[in-house]
């Protein structure tokens, strides 16, 4: 059977509910079905959810979302309705939002996308909402296994925010989420673009497709307001080409740029600048965080939050876990910075910021690359490390199913053999961190990049507890 003329499935959903079918939740994993669930059959790389539909019905699913009519639905004499659409993944988000009661409409909802800066900008934005007396929920890298969860989980989270008294929500929106339609059905009061670098080409295939996925958020179907970093050439392109002539819709672009500010001063633990005649003080180091706080402030004011309230919000957020997180060594004068930077441009910006803090001291960096992820960025990461630091220790990140040494070898492929940096390769990450700290002297700065807030390390055959920050503190305590 071909999909009905209602390819979105929303009219079909409404019809079966009117006929008495009770749907209390939407799930895409048959193991998560409870009585009253709508089970969505998603096609993945390894499994086709349609093959588990019968199991879902036996577990209590009261309806099924599929891309073709399925047979064999009589289970002990009981059949369930089928919502047949053209593409279940494409239609899942709006259906999940409908079942959840469109929670994003009850929240001041902000979506933030970009290669780097999403987590920090989201934390700053949430702090502003809280300062404005608007309890805020956050969805992002620090709050779940995925930066942006699948549509049913996302809509459930947003509903939970509403039900627990939140009036605002901030979402990190990944390129995966946009390409796989996880945020479809979510209505944003504002969407924010931070920057675009090299990442996730394992999914998107090319930099152009990666950009296209990010740019998809900046359309009237998601929001009427886009706050865009025009210092980034891709942001400039989005701002210049954002649709504003869609019939019945309007998309307003608000640009932000470092040209908007003056009198910038940055240390390891803070940054300050003048913006719109006010002095902005943020207890967060790293010059790249200037753009992140500017993004949050610009968005807040455009959403009607008082400037002074917004300033109070950004000034009250001292630390974002694993984002330019400073670990001081005390008496012997060595400082360690732990950061999540795991892309070439992210590492480059991190090292530039660290160099400014290090002053006359040596800059030492420890980093690796994740396994089963974009391999093309590995030699670029190597090249960035050798350009930006005085001493480099290449080690394992989360190798996952790949041999750790093979990943390191690919990173080494980007090294300019004539580069000035001193390089070592140490397979064991703990040993690598210890070596970097042991080699540092008073005034030196050690940067540990790649894992940031993470507390586990993933190997092919095991996952172990590992926190760069805890390991650094241990070695700093033993530093002579």
C-alpha cells in the first residue's frame, strides 16, 4: 500500500485518536514500548525498525508509524492502526511533537548550532534565562549520550521541562540532528550560529553537505529569528542567503561580530569587553569565549531580556565543565587547561587562546583523535598541534573499535617534519598526561584537549573510567 495523501501522518494520527486509539508516547526502539506507545519504524544502517513492529505490538504499542503497509498485525485477534507515510524519519519529529502537546510552544526555546562553542553558548544563554527569573532546561553534550537526542526523546524532555516549571529551554543542535530530522517539529524563538569548521565528514561526506545540514536550521520552518556570527564566512553566507520571502513567514537575521565590542581583555579565568556602552565581565577564560558570550547576550536582548539582566546572567557563570577549564598547580606554578576541542579549528583556537595566557612560558599540548569518526581531520589535527604548541604529546582519545596506534599514525601524517615543536607519542592517555605535566616548569601551561567533561574512555573491548581533570589534578599534586 502506498502512503496516504497525508504523507506527514498528522491527519492520520488525528483520525485514529478521534476513533479511540490512546497514544501516550512515541518510541522508536521496540524494547522501550509500554502500553499506549506509538512505535515508529526507523530504517538504520544495521537494522530496519519495521522488522520489530510485531514485537512492539506484543509489548503494548497501540499504533505503528511505517513507510509501507505492514501485514500480519493480528495478534491474538487484536489489530493496531498503522500510520503510513513516505519517510518515517522525516515525519517522526512533528508527530512526536504533536503527541507531546508541542512543548516548545510553551517555552522560550533557543537552538544553537555550529562546530564549536555550542555547549558554552548554551550554558551562558541558560544562565541569562535564570537571571531573568525564567527557569531553563538545557539539552546538549553535557546532558545526555547524544548532543541532540532523537525526536521522541527530545519532545519528552521538552514536555518534562514544561511540566516541572521551566519557561525556557536551550538546545544544542548538532549537524547529525539536523540531517536526521531530530529537531523537526520543534519551534524555536531564536536559532544561533556560532561557526563552522571541519567535523563529522564521516556522516556528511563533504564540507558542503556539513554546511548544508547546519544551514537548514535557519529557515522559517524552525524560527523567525536567526542570530548569526558573521565573522565566520559560513555565517556571513547564511546571513546573506537566509530566506525572508516565504509566503506567510518571515525570517529575521540579527548579526553579531567582534566588531560590535571594544576594550577586550582576556585571562585564563575571565574575559571582559565593552558592548553597547556596558562593561561585560565573564568569569571564563579563553579569547574564543568572547564570541560565545557575545552570541548569548545578543540573543537575549533580541528576545526582550533587559540588557542589565543579561549581563548579570553571563557574569554569574564561572565554569562550563571541560570547556577551557583551568586546573591550577599551586606552589610550583604550572597551570593545566582541560578542553573538549576535538576538531582542527577548535584545537587551533584553543592553542591560540592558551598561547595568549602562557605568555613567556612554554605551551604543551596533549591530544588524540576519536576512533570510528571522521578520519580526514586527523592529519589536520596533527598539523595544528605542531604549529600551535612548543611541545606536543599525541595519545589516545576514545579509540573505540580502531587500533589506537593506527589513529596516532594518521595524526602524525599531518606533521611538518621541519616544524619547531617537540613531539612525543604515548599510547596510554594517563601516561601521556603525566609526562606532559612532569616536563612542565614554573610558568608553563599544559593543555589537555579532546575529551573535556567526559568521564569514560572507550576501547574496542571495554569502557573504563577516565577523567582528564581528575588525572591532571593527581599528577599536579605529585609535581615536584
